[in-house]
C-alpha cells in the first residue's frame, strides 16, 4: 500500500530507516547552529508606513526573510489551521491512502519527502500539497476529513493571499517602484500550500526535514509550529541560524523571483527544516507564484544606465520546469539564468 511510505503511518523506534541517512559531508551539524536575536520582526500595524517599508528593505537586503506581527490574521484562525492540519495527519492510513501520490505535477496530493521518484536520500517529512487559487476550482478536491478542513483552510488561504499582496506592495515600494509594480508583473498569481508534518525522529543529526533550498516562487508565508523550532536560515559567511517561532507571528521569505526582479539586490534565502527527537512538528507554507506566462526580468529602474541586468529574461514556466528537474539542494537555480 502506498501509504506505507508515509512517515505518519508507522512507528519509528531507535534508528533511522534505510534511505534517510545523509552522507557525513551533508548533515545538519545541529551543535553548530546559533540563534540570532536580530532576526527582523516587522509590526504591520505600525502607523508609520515609510518606516515599515524601510524595515522591509533592510530585511530583504540583509536576511532575505523576516517575521511579521499584527498581520491581520487572527490568533484563533492560526490555531484552528494548526489543529485541523494535525488532525489530518493523525487520520487512519486508509483515509490518507485516498490522497497519496508521488506524481509532482498533481495539484492536490499527500506525499512524503520531496520528490521520491528521483531523490537518492529521503527527507523526514510528510506533506499535503494543495492548490489554492482559484479556490472554488480546487476546494472540492481537498480532504473532506476532518469535517472542518475545507472551511478552515480556505478561510486561511483567502486571508494569507491578501497579506501576500500587501507585502508585495511594501516590497515594491522598498525598491523605489510603484506599489503595484510587482503584483502587475507577476500576473494572475497562482497560490499553493504545503501542510508539512515532521514526526519525531530517532536520529535528527543524520537527516533533514528538508535540506537547504531556495523557493522558486515569489513569496512564501510560513505559519510555524508555535512550540517547536525547526526552520533554519543560512547567513552570509555560511552560518546557519535557528528561527525561533514568535507567538502569532508569520515568517516571510523571498523566493527566487523577487531576487530576479530586484536585480539581485534582495535575497532569496537558503533555508532548511531540521527535525526533533522528542517532538513532532507542523508547519503550513503558503506560496504566491507568478502565472506561468509571466516574464520575469529586473525592473528597468533597478539596472544602472549602461549596465547589463544580472539575470536574463525568462518565463516563470521555464524557471519552474528547470527547478523541478534538479535536486532540491543543487546550486541556486537562478544561477542558470544569469546574464551572459
């Protein structure tokens, strides 16, 4: 049965199962990870909009990600999203079997690791992938069990999409562009979600929930587990930093398309998920993606006269295909689109 591949359906004892152990050179080295007290936290309720925009500019240049508070999504809804997500992963195997697939192009599927068809070492996570826009097109295919899943998740999807557009507006302004510049360039944006489940892991030093990667989309908004840290981000100089969850904060990270549109001024940050020996962990990642036909190239205003843009023009469709044809932790996919 396909779901025997799911980590959430089997009991894991003292050792990693075969196929999950990373080679010595590619392990998380958890003892070397530090906590950074300067991770940018931006209060979106601040009445001082120019200051918020300046803080976002600084975060995008130096970190490539930031946390937002007072983002307009209620604490009650965030708690419901996490609760119903965990309830889903606790369903009996025969319920989960209905949604299992290892076909990467499938819009709604339950799967494990990252791309089990082509990877050589697996990652310690199960995930439910949901396409979210337009909602009315996709929600009928979403899980009907738990009973409240569709209602809670679709409410969250709508609100997180609006937050995403608000953040893209602030990022546009922070680059000195019109507020709607990025939103217009990206076209009718797709939206999808990964509901991630990381079970307790017997040997967390030997594996990853997800290895280091950048996100191929424009913007990712992560609802982290409020009680268990797991997201880590790579700083300049090669130091991994742990991102501790803050109460009711969401974590925002820039995807590759913002790095390209900003002509390399802003960073699509390398990040990874590590796992935990004593606690399971959940996270819900929401992705805003350009429409497939969107042409991505640096804004003219950001390329100095006489200079060549850092990146060639390309369609998002071409980029996404290239991204999925590689291993997750290969060189930054944007390097394949550098200008000549």
